[in-house]
C-alpha cells in the first residue's frame, strides 16, 4: 500500500541511521520499526520476589496507641520550636 507520511526530522534521521547500519532499504527499515512499535510486547512474567520472613517475637511496648504517642511527641517538638521562635522575637524587639 502506498501512502504519504510526514516524519519529524529526528525520526527521519534515526530511520536513515538504522537503514545504513543494517544495510536494509529505508522502506523496509520503516516498516520493521512500525511493526516492532505496534506489536504486543511478549515480556516474560517475572514472579514476585520472595522476601524472607522473620518472627520478631512479642512487642516490647504497647503498639495499640503508637499513633497517639507519635502525635504527642510531634506536638512537643512543635511547642519547643514555637517557644524558640517567640524567645528570639522577644530578644530582638526594642
């Protein structure tokens, strides 16, 4: 089938390079590239990795309130930072 096709300059250069490298005609190189780009990829299915599993025993702290503890510790850090900013502002005030 004959058709008119407009190629971007970089694509044209890539096709010309490939045709020159392989010794194939430009038309054959273009058809091969289009076929390769449009054909479904047959990739081997790689099984998911098997991660090692370790028994860590019983937790040494109560984890049922871990998020509440993390929030409380975060709040304490914020309060300390605000206090530092406030003290610096008061020290610099006339």
